[in-house]
């Protein structure tokens, strides 16, 4: 990220961001500055959600137009991480005088991390931040009640025939307001029941809708940043604010239609896949972003889960923000140790909105359907150490009858893919003979680079079952050896032959040798072997082997 502003360095250090590598991929937004004649006018404008302006060195800018306004924020940009946070950058028009100036920025994201804020002039003007204050206590009924504790106010308890309120006076003994507690930067709402005195009698709960005389002088309607600024070059300029906030995330989902292949050998189980991938964005930041340029970063970014981001490092920035428009709806590229997915069209992301965009579409992906039999049921022994595994006579003797169904394909250009696929859920559908799509399974994949093989478990076979039992067991503790014999029975109830991979784990000890085997096997790793088995239609295949351990 190009940083030529000496004042930026000074600003960073003033906010505890002395980390030289702290670079933020961010949001850009424009604001209007409107002059105000008095503090009373300014309060009225804040109440109405409008921007107020500069009076005697004071100015207020709003982060976005009103909801009913259709004018766009031409510079808005977001980078969203799939770890429930995002980085924003916005343009803030300022008009500073000589000396100390006060500036107010209203409507920032509700889960802003205040010590991540960077305010600077991108053109190099020295901008000294003398003080920054962040408030996130917008007006609520409970908060206003707390201002009137010990005082008497009116409550609306109904309507008269002429439409006016039927009022009842009550004294606020306890408002029920409890200050917000924050956990990992997110507010944990809490309250107690208010107590109101009416005609000398205490009531739990409100007797009606409270009617407040006025807002207090320091009330705010939106989360607000307040600055005291000083510059050696007074005048108008577009400052830039960058910050990190929680409350926004994204995920990828893939819909895959499986079509049976036409290979001459039906046992090959070659499938053709059609894949459509969707990006789903969730905005719970408390703010709407109009016409934002959005980037999505896939990867495992180190993020400190605490109220502050002061110790966190973001690498590189500027080159990720400048990118020419391309034809696809989403363009993918490598970025640092991660991958960026850029939406090629600006889009509006409303608060509490879920938005979906297609980012990958591929047809004719060659895949292979695999049947895997892993007959040893060992989930109940997950806490065993190697010594317990070796000494427990019954370890590994329980049988699993299920045969797994898996789809395997390569993420390569020659297979009509070849782009980094972010982690997400794969839903598999298969077309029935009547042409209807039927759901046949789902699973998740991790971040997958190009040219890597993806193998996904989609369910268990119905017509292919397995059985595993131990037929012999001998151990000589003094001689430090053990022999164990197993029999695998695989039955196929289909009308066509099937290929099954029978996986066996040689778990007793690291030193082993297969002494006898009725079928050929392949060694997969230090303690795993695999028997490729072909089973005839309505047939059964039996595999036996004896393994000798020594220690």
C-alpha cells in the first residue's frame, strides 16, 4: 500500500497502531457537508439523520444518504472476510480551519473496532488527530427513561375520540436500562424491569407508552466518531477513513448435478458433473452500503478475537483495490497467501440483508464415483493411546456394515475448472429417468487450490454392504509379537458389477508385515492398506489376510 503522508504515521501512533505492516483493504464512501447556524440546528439535523456542518471549527459528516435517497456513494468499497469481519474505506469531505477543528462522523458500522480507524489525506496533507472518541449508544426507550429517573413524565395509555392521547403521569423510579456489555466487540443486550410510581403506587413495567419532553443534549441516533483535528494546510479536501468492523461475512455454496457417464465398462462409475457456485454475503453490520465495490477474501487470516485489533497485522492493500472490470460476475485472483474474489459490478448491501452472486459455472466435469469400505468401527476408542490399542484384545473387532459413496474430481483447467475454490458446501443432485433432479447428498470442502483433487463423501450405498470379523488372534508378550487374522465379506445386490476399495488400518503397532493375503493390496501409508475388489452382480467377494506385528 502506497503511503506518502507523514501525518498518517503520526495518526497511527496516536491510536496505538504502531505496527508498520498494518494495511487495510477498505471501504470508500462520499459524504455531504452542510453548514449549520447554531448548535440547536445541529441537534435538529442529527435527529433527522441529516449531515450538519462546520460552525467555528466544528463539522459533521454522515456516512450514507437517507434510506429514501437514491443517490449513490460512488467510492464505496468493501473487503469481506469469511471470518465474520470486514474492512471498509470511505471518503470524507472536510473543510478545516487553522487551529483545532471538531469533526463528527455519524453512521459508522455498529461493530466498529475503534483502534483500527485510520483517518488521512491520500494526497499527502499532514492531518494531526489530537483526539478521537467513539460512541455507540444510540437512543433507546430504556436509555431515555434512565435520563428521567426520579422525575415525572407522561405516559400515553389510550386515545380520545378526537385522536388525542389519554395521558397518565408517572414517576420513573427505575428505568430498567443496563449498560451494554461487549464480548469480542459485540454488544450483549440486557435490561431489567422498570418501576414506575403512579398515584403513590409502585408498578413493575410501564403503564403506557412514555412521552419524553426532549432528547438530551448529547444524545445520538447512530454510532458516531468524534475527532479533534489540526492541519498545517487549512481548506477543503477529501479525507479517507479506513476501519475494521465485525458483523459481515460470506460463504460459498456449490450445486452439482451428476449425470451418469457412458463409459463402456460400467464398473468405472465415470460421472459427468455440472457445477454452479454461489457466493452468499450476510450483512449484520448495522449499516447499509450503497453501490459498494465488493471484494471477498478466502483464506485463514490471523484475527485476534478480542475487543481490539491493535495487535493484528494486515498485509498489502493498494494493489488489491485497483482492478479493471471483467466480463464474469466474479473474478478470482491470487493475493498474498490468500485468494480474492471481486464482484465486477457495484452492488448495494443493505443491513440485515443476505445477497447471492454466481461466481463459478462449469459443465462436463469428469468425476469418478468411488465405493469405499472401511470396516473397522473405532470411533468409540478415540481416546486410546498406542499402548492401549496394542493391549486391548477387543480393539477394532466391531464391524461397520456401511459402504461409503464418494465423488472424486480434479480441480483443473483440462477438467473445465482450474480456479481456487473457497471452502463451502457441495450439494449433489442426480437426474432421474423421468428427468427430475433428486437430492443425493451433501458435504463441505476446504479451500482448494487449482490442480488439486477433491474427494467428497455423499452418503452410504444401499445395495452394497460389508462385513468384517476377526478369525484368529495370537499374542506372545514375552516374544513381543502378535498375529491377527481378519475376514472381509462384501456383498453386491445390484444388477451390475461394482468395484469397492476395502480399507484396512494396521493399528496395533508400527512394525507390521502382512503374512498371508487372499487378494492383492496397495500400501497407502505407514499403517493403511487397501484391497481393490470387484464384486459380481448379486454376488459376494471374500478377502482374508493375516498381519504379524512385532515390537
